[in-house]
């Protein structure tokens, strides 16, 4: 193993831990996007560029956008429920 591979593995380990430790879903989603970039770097270092390109699209862009949209919808429903309770 090269130093670059070890550094990439360490970045993925730290990133995964950061995702789990993030206090709220919004921060967790943002950290998840950074974690996706570290996975992309890992795949490039281990000479899997096709998987790295897929990882960029899926975990860096697609998944965080989907989670953010879901969080928005949940918060809208919570606000609507609060308004109905007040009436």
C-alpha cells in the first residue's frame, strides 16, 4: 500500500465517523456529501475511475439532494400540523 492509499482510507474512516456523529439531519447531509467526495478519492487512488465517477453523481450530488428534499417536505408537514392544532 502506498501512502496515498493509506491517507484515502483514513479520510474515509474519519468521514464515516463524522457522518454518524453529526448532530442533526441537515448537518449530517452536508457531511455525507463530503464523505462521498472522500469515497470518490479512494476509488481513484485504488484505480477504479468508473466507480469513482458513479460515486460523484450518486453520493456527492444525488443522495444529499434527495435527503434535503425529504427534510423540507417533513418540515412542511410539521408546520402544517402545528397550524391545524392552533385552529
